[in-house]
C-alpha cells in the first residue's frame, strides 16, 4: 500500500505523519532546497546517519529538532521504532550528504514503512553520483551506479569482471586513500576506456579530471586526493561487425566470463549467442 502526503502549503499547517526522504547538500550548503528547509522546519524529528553532521546543517538553517541515529549499524529494533514513530509523527530521513538510500541502508526502512501503509514521500535534491556524471563529459544516455568498489584485490577484480560487458557509463563511489588501487585495477582491465574522477563536488576546489585509468593513476599517485570521490568509467568501445569470431572471443575472454564474452561478441557481430557461448567454453578449456 502506498500513501502520499498532501503537498505542504503553509508553515502554520502540521505535516502529515509519515516518512519524508530529504536530500541534503553534498558540499555547498546553498544547494539545500526550499522544500527541504520547509519539511525540516516542520517535522517532528529527524532520522540521520550522524547527529553531529546533521546537527551542523540544522544549526546553519536555524532549526532545532530531536534526532535519531539511523545508519549501517542500526538494528531491526531501531527500524521498528522508527516505523512506529512514523504512524503518528512526521519523520525526516536524511543522510550525511546527498540523497538518502543511494548507497546506504535506508531502503529497508522505506520498505517497512510502505508495507505498514504509512505515508512516504521524497524530496529530491543533490546526489553526488549524478553531479559527477554531469561533469564528466562521459555518455549519459545509459549509466549504472555500482556503489563502492571492493577493497580486497580478488573481490575487486571479480567485481570489475562482472561489469565489463555492460554497455553504459559506470559510476562508483570511492575514497581518497583507495582511489589509486581502483584506478590501477581499472587500467589493467580496461586500458582504453575513458575514465573521470570527480571530487570536492560543489565546493570551492571542485575538480573533474578525465583520461585513461593509467593516466589518472599516475596523476593521483603524485597528488594524493582527499575526501569522497565519484569515479566514472565510460562504456566499452563498440566492436565493428564481422571479423574472426574466435579472435573476438579470445579478446573478450581476456577480461570477461564466457557468458559475458559470448553476449559481447553476439552484440558486435549479430552471431548466435548460444553458439558463441559454446565456442567460448571450448576456447576457455583449450
């Protein structure tokens, strides 16, 4: 069951009880929306990742509200308490920066609130992934947000292999200390694909640097970045139709699983995917 609260029309009117998903600025506090300020001013309480971070934003806006911590470590009981609160109160859900539920656990809360028949609405606003995409200059007609790249080497390699054949710009979140290892892994997997690093988004020293992963790894190896980063990888180059299927399969198998290689070559050549998969398995075992 889905119930949407009526639009807010007057500061003198109370908010309808329910959950309000509120996007907050990712850097520049001027990016907070008028609607976000209105709801944060009139809600009964705020659920947030870190009360210290959200407290600074509320203080900047001249707002004082009770805050409940709701983050990766929240228990099922914590979630149940929030659901119960939403039955009689207007609860604003915020992240430390940007749009809640993008690479955070808030979806479980939203799911439970909706299943309880309680009102849920969203207040869109800043999102680092979309901000990075708009700055990158990479194709944006199709894109995939893939969250954080794994830390361990094998997990990172398997993660990238799973994404290799996707014909879309890939968007990741990354941190300064881990950026170099991720760029190095991408350079090994996809040496010719265009990559962009967007950092300090909406802040004074906003930067978006593009090039191959190897070029960017060289730069950031000498200039260690800080803070949160959006890392983007352009889609794979289209294969020209025709050519030797075995040669195309061998090339694809260097970075892809047999099923992915077959799909990649089938798209490039128009050949039957099942036949290509059977041949890919033969080549893999040879």
